[in-house]
C-alpha cells in the first residue's frame, strides 16, 4: 500500500506542504514557550492527578475505585486521540485544530473544577484527555513544518524538555497542590494557561498555513475502535466491584469489546484509508516494541497508581508526602533519560532496554521485601534505584518499534505505538488495583478468620470488658485495624513482586528483536518521534 493511500493515519503531515512565511526570531521564542507550556500542561495533568484521587473521591462522595475511572478513562481518551488527530489537522487546518483543542481542554478543566457531580466530572476528564491528546502531535507538527532546520533543532529540543518533566514530577507537585490549595486548583490553573496557549498559537500562526486537503476519515474504523477500547476499559473498571465474570454486565462488555476489535482488525486490514496501519504488526521489531510498550506501561502505571493512592488510603500518608516518595524517581529519571537519548543510537537499544528493565525489576523486588512499616527514608532508596533505570525504560522500546521506518511510515508507526502505550497506562490502573484488592481480601481472611490464635484474641476482646466498659471495643477495633493494615501491606508487597518478574520477562522479550535500523535521516525528527511515544 502506498504512502499516499496511508495519509489519513499520519499524525503530523510534513510533506506536500507549501512553504509558509518565515517567523521572526522573537515570534519563534514566543511560539516555543507557548507550545512547550501547552505540552507540559497536558502531560502534567496525567501525573499530578494521581495523588488527588482520594480527595476527589471524598469531595464527590464516591468510592475511590470509581474515581480511578477518571484517570483510566482520561488515558484511554488520550490514546484514541492520537490516530484521529490527523483528520482534525487536514479538515480544519493546524491553527484552528490546535487552538480549538486547547480551548476544549480549558472548558473541560473548568467543568472539573466547578462540578460536584461525579458523572459530569468523569465526562469532563474524558474530554480533557481527548483534547489534550490531540494537541500533542499537532504541536509537534507545527515545530516540524514552520521552523527552518537550525530553528527546528532548538524547537524540538525545547519540546522534548517539556515532555520529559511533567509525568514524573507531577505527583509531587500535585500532592503539594492538594494539601496546600485543594485539588480543584489543578483544574483552575489549567484554564488560563490553556486559553493563553491557544490564543498565542492563533496570533502567530494565522495566515501561515499551507493548503490542506480533506482525506476521508475511516468512520467505520473510528466507531469500531471507540466501541472496542471503551467497552474493554469499562469492563475492567466495573470488574473489581461487580465480581468480574459473575456479572452479566462485565461479560457483555468483554464480548462487545472483543467482537468490535476483531471486526476492527479485519476492516482495517482491507480498507484503503485505515485509521491504524495494522500491517506494521508483520514487522517483528514493531510487534515486539509495541507489545513491550503496552505491557511495560500497564505494569508501571498500575503499580504507581497503587503506590500513590494506597499510601494515602491505607498507610496514612498525605498527598504531599506520597508525591515526595516519587521525587527521587523524577530527578534521577531525567538524568538517565538524557543519557539514554544521547547513546540509544550508538549502543544497541535491545541491550539498553534489557538493562533498564532488569534494574526496574530489582527495584520492584526491593519494594516487595518490606514486611513491616518502613520509614519514609527507607522507601526513598528503591525509588532512587528505579528512577535511575526509568529514563532508559521507554526510549529503547520506541526505537525497537520504529526500527526501519521513515517519513510517513514512521509517523504511522508512532501513532500506533502511542495508542498501545497509552492504552496500557489506562488498563494498568484497574487491573493492578483489582489484583491488589483481591490479594488484600485473601490475606485479611487468613490473618483473621483463618487464624485460630487471631480468632481467640478477637473473641477475648469481645467478651472481656474492663471496669469502665469502654476499653474492650477499642482493643477489638485496634486489632481489626492491625489485621487490615497488615493484609494491605502483604498485598502491596505481592503486587511489586509480580511486577518484578513481569519487568524481567519483558527484558528477555527484547532479545527476540532484530538489530535496530535507524532509517529516518533527520536525527532530530527521529528523536521527536521516539519522545512522542514515551509517557
């Protein structure tokens, strides 16, 4: 299939575009700041929201498991945005599409900040994720098209810097916002920033657009993909509370999602203008890179969500303290990320990925080793280790997946890999949370009802009363609380123990890939494509 027939799946079209009027140095700086700030804002909302989940649940009067949906559906909407962004660009032009997406992001943030209704909040988070996902490939396309090569290097560098900071720094800053200002201020602050970025983009880029054509959008593919991914995501969200396959609703959603995705695959394989280029899966490196990205993102996002949320709900940490636990990971991951991007094209990415995944596996095993209440300082050391390897976790996977691809094929591959990576992040939250909850219930049973000594102590606490008549209930309450606390800790340890083996297996998977071929001649464009795939 020719590149021309595949243009509808390209997230950022850079060929066949007429040159636009040059942008002065001052406007280049201003546009860089605006695009970098907008890119940072969207990604910041992925990490900063995590420590806010218990507080949002309390404010909206919902179980935290339901509020987890607002994060997982945010990711799923962002995943769906990547393959559809090209249509908005071609249909409306980059100026209106980019500014419109930021305005929708601002409106959705305003609704999140103001509403006290869970359903409105969930819907607004979905629109926030989708509009934010649209801005990412469009803003990169602006840098690639409007800048001359020297300015393009500067723009791509700044765009990349904006990409690597917010996701890992987000939980720390988000925890501070939650404890000091209140969680709604995350969304209040989004509004003026998103509007300003949209207006600056319009003011600078208006009249500099090239002629754009209107390729047909694969509407049937859009519908099938939408039904498939959101049906599966809804089944995962509901499964924890509706007892999985014992619920006819969960079974129906799983069947609906599976059938829709099978039909989607058959349709996309034969259509002339596919939404996703599934033929890329015939390439071994793309298949291994995509599978590695999906599973790594699933394990990483799921364990981090459990880490941040349960340290607040179960172990009594504040949002700020829970965010601080991830600060060493944020700091050290930035350093290793820069080193990885510098050497990933000189050293075999398969070896870099194997080392990073093995290091992350060791860090996960370390976290799983605590059998008592660890101090804050003790918990920081494994985060330093994991942060050291986090920067080398995703770039090799992106390089393996995009091996041998260039120009429009590389862009199609980027859109596909983005969908897989963000879908993994979305599905990881309910999957790991459900696993943690099941193991917690099991351990609570064996520590309580399944333990003869504990049953005897609980029975004594019920029947032996002190003179004032109020001591025994307190003793029973403390014992029950201690059992629940220990059960949660054991389940927490098991989650990271399982994750440790999963990361190790993913590292071995990379050895099955062929040697990586960097086909894109422009090193900066290649780096931008790889960064676009990273969280």
